[in-house]
C-alpha cells in the first residue's frame, strides 16, 4: 500500500471521517513560510499550522536549542525533580505576562491548560469553604478546546460539541460581545452579562473568555472596553476571571497578550500554541499568588494535577528559543505590516456578493462567507493556487508566520481573493 492508501484507511485526522473524500496532502518538508508536498509542489502557509509557527518552519535558532537539549536529556519526570529549561523558561515568561501572575503550571496542550485552570478554580473555592461554586460563565461564540471540561465552556453550537451535550457539565453562557474592536463599549453592551453575574454569583466559580479575539468559535473581534468592564464586574461580584490566551498570546493581535489591549490582568491565564514557536506541544496555566496560596492551604494541601510530560525539557528549550526570537526581533512591526497588507488586499472581498464580512486585527485576516464553504473544493483550489489555507464553516481566515515577506503575503492574499471571488 502506498502512503495515501495507508493514511486514508487507517489514520484519523482532526474533525474528519475515516475514508473521507476530503483531500489530504502529504508534506515532505517545511522551511520558512513554505510547505513542500511529496509531489514537489510548494505552498505558502497562511495558517502557521493552526496559528503556532510564528517564526516560520525549520528555524536555525530553535533547531539548535532543541539539538543542544537533546544531547543532555529529552525528558525527565517533573514530580520531585526539576531542570534548567523549565527554570529558564519561567524566568523568560514572567516579565512578559501581567505582573500579578506569579505561578506557572506547565502542561501538554491548550485544552489541558484550560482543564487545569478550571480545576484550580474549583479547588480554590472548595478551600474557601464555598464548594457550591462549581459552574463557569462563558460566552456564546467562544472556544476553549476539545477535552471534556473545555468542551463544556465552548459555545454549544459553534463550539462543535453539541453531540456531547448530555455528557458534559452544564455551564452558564452570556451573549457574545457585540461591540467591535476599536469601538467603545457602552453600558448597554455589557448589561446582559452583568445580569448573568448577579443571578449566578453564588454558584459561579469563574468567568472564562478569550480576550479580544474569539477564535475557532467564529473569529470575532470585540471591543477592548468590553474586556475592561468584564474585569470590573468580576471584581464587583467576587468571581474569578480566566483568560484563554492560547490563540491570542505571543503577539498575534499586535500586543504580546491580547488582554494588554485593555490593560487588565486576569486571575488565571492559559497560554499555548505559539509558546514553542510551533515546534513541540507545550502549554501553561498561570495564576496569582492568592490562588496558589489558597490551594496550598486547602485540605488536600496540593494542586491535584500532574501530567506525565509536564515541562518537557525539549519543549521548554524550544520555548526559550522562541521567546528569545520575539525579544530580539521587531515582531510588533511585522504584525503591523501584516495587518496593513491584509487591510489593503482583503477589503475588496466586501464587494463580493457571497461575502458577509471582512475583519482584520494584527496578523489575523478573516473573510466571513454568507454560506458554509465546500471544504473539498475550496481546499483543492487553494492548493492549486500555491497556498495553504484551511477554512472552517463560513470562515476563510489567515494567520501567517510573522516572518512572511510582503511579496509572499501578497501572493497569499491574491490567491485567497481569487478563490473566494469564484466560490458559488
């Protein structure tokens, strides 16, 4: 059997069926912003491999960091042991995150980082003799991952988890923020959210949301003022605030973390995706000293979680190198440059009869169609045009590596505009 036959017959891909007729393209290698397929065709990557490869592929500095660490140890258990890569990564992260976040729990993926955050909150309230505070307030249009607790705080419709409705814990959902990014947030915009807080304050463990950008639930950008008011209301009603920065962290929106657009700090923050520059899976959940101290003083006396591959040294080494690249590069200029070209090149799509909206923020460009796209046809059309773009639902969106050149970016946007224009 050839590679394609084995892949199609035996391998499940994300959100796909076995023996699916959707095309799957074999990648032989990747370098910079290009993916080289096994047939020799090269594609400009507009997705950063689901938003994480911010420095491009096969970066020599991250390669060297992983190679050097591999010569020392590839993995060591984190229970009762520690290692320099975890310590150095912590030293590099702390100056970047909001100053109130002083405790870091490393895990394997973004979904697990969210699970960890939710467990922290439940343990926190149990230790404070309020064990009834078990439910979470989330937002319509939100997405926080595919594991069970994370699924429960995703939008029940756009979060893609409706099939599991009767198996997951029932949470509380506030309306999607409607005030757009760049606009003011007035009292009417936040009124429905405050009503929900007032009604459920006694049983709510925390509010969880993606700051500024709702990702896989709809690629929606909302006002920084809304986020500011969410922080104020959480304080007013004594409810903890979890910010999911997994997709937005490390510069994607134009700030290192999206919460910095609103100049607020959460009680808990989840990070992942771009943490290692897209090299290895690593995530983290950060908390305030208050949360850590309360958990430590609880009946259990410890936080009840511990992944096998927690703080994997290879992943930590990659993350340290990625943060060094951010520190010594003009990433803000690059993100602004990408944003400017997106605005110049994608705005024309607003004139197309099949397009509902075009949205741009930082290194994120979104074309919202009026109807769901035909994945088989549109994916092949993008590949034929020499680009890799992976739409979902009604959304054709771009999140390229920050290092993409103007020329490659315009090739990418030109291909997208041409394909979108010809969608029936």
